[in-house]
C-alpha cells in the first residue's frame, strides 16, 4: 500500500470511530428524552384523572342536594300529617310520603354507587402520582449516569479529534481534499480494499491497468467505476 493510502486508511478508521462515538452520545441523550416524554405523558393522564374526579364530585354533590330537598319535603309532609283532619287527606299524604321515600332510596343507592367509583378514581390518582414520583427519581438517577457517560464520550471525541488533526497535518492538501470529497459523496467510505480484483466499494472488477498501478504507484489509485481510493487487501487489514 502506498504511504498516502495507508495514511488515509488510518484517517478513515479514526473517522469511523468518531462517528460511532458521536452516535453513542446522541443515543445517551435520547435515553433521557425518552424518559422525560414518558413522564410527561403520565402527567397528562394524571391531570385527566383530576378532571374526571372534579366532574364526578359535582355529580355526587348534585345528587346529595336532590336527597336533601327530598328529605325536607318528607319532613314537611310529616308535619302536615299532624294537622290533617280527614282520613282521605291522611291517606293521600301518606301515599305521597311513600313515593318520596322510594325516590329517596333510589337516590341513596345512586350516591353509594357513585361514591364507590369516586373512591376508585381517587385511588387511581394516588397510584399514578406515586408512579410519577418514582419515575422522576429514576430520571434524576438516569441523568446523573448519562452526564458521566457523556463526559466520557466527549473526552473520547476530543482525543479522536486531536489525533485526527495530527493525521491531517501529515497529509498532502490535495490528498486530503480528495478524501473529503469522497467522504461527502460516497456514504463516508472513501478508501476501500480490492479483493480478488474486485473493488469492495462498488463490487466491480478493476482493470489490469488499475491493478498494475496499485502494485507499483506511490500515488493514490482510484476505482474507475465508483471513484473511491483503492488499496490491495491481502487479508491483512
Ligand atoms: Zn469501486
């Protein structure tokens, strides 16, 4: 392998490492975001439950008002009964009280049922609140861990970048430019091996002229099909 190609190979492997570490950094940040989104969603659900509880409470209060007014009616009718002179009137009032008592027990049943659901809702609210608190604690822990990881990754990135700058300094300007041009056009793979006379970038056979150049030339050799920089891969890489 020519010296220039060798240097570019090393540069490329550094760039690959850099990309991996930068990807790791992104993923670590994503972990925190995922957790934050999850908590946000749970908070949304919690406020929905709160609204439901409020609406339900109003329903119960209005039923309780109905009950009170029925009780007041019944009380009044009972007082009236004391002053009734005729049997007929007495019977009619008694019947009316009976009707109101029946209504009252229906409403009481309804309130009881509503109360059961109401208590369930409150329990759900409490559970959800507890879960959110737990998850927020977990988030804090995660953030601490991620911060440490990010610092490590950033140090790694800095190291790689420093190393890269060193490599760059040792390369010809136009060699470097050719490399950068290929990186931006060929999915970041600029330097590829040739195995059994086949370019590993585009999988086309190389010409014997190219092969000849690869074996003798000290300059860069390019694939005639894809334009990538070639080196002979004898399985040592
Ligand atoms: Zn090729």
